[in-house]
């Protein structure tokens, strides 16, 4: 059996993304960081064990929400406010939508930093 491994720099990078974005689906988080399923699960477990990430299973058939804790934001060097408790069910769809928007605009290979040449601003 292998030794237990704590969060590394990629895990801390991932929890930093969550601290900036807020709660989102595990899949959106994984897409935003360019991780595969196994890598995301490994990072999530390491961060959960270290108290840097929380996870909430949603209704059957929906993805789980993940978010950074205060410790996670601190480890990422961010002084941003984080949730003190699980998101209320009335906010789940909002968090899922915001997470996907953030994942799309921040995913590897997506450049939305400037308009195409010749485009009026």
C-alpha cells in the first residue's frame, strides 16, 4: 500500500480556482483545470483530507458541488470570502451555471483575453 500524499501545488492551484469562482460542479472544476477524472478525484480527496475543500452530493442524477474552505483559500494565498456552510438547495442551479461559465472562459485552449483583430471594441 502506498503512503498517504497531501495536497501538492496542482491541488492548491485547483482549490485556489474554487476559492475565486465559488461552488461549482466537479466536472466544471475538472474541465477548467484540464484534469482527467482520476486526477480530479485524487486532488479532491487530498484537499478534503486536508480540510481545504468541501463536497456536497446533489439530487440523484446531478453532479456534486465542490468549494474551497477558508483553509483552502488561505493555502492558495487568497484572502477571499468563502462559504461557511453548504450552499442552500435554492442556489445549486446558480452555482452550477456560474461554475460552467468560469470553466469555459478559463479552460486550457480558450482565449477570451482580447477581441479578434479588426473587431471594434
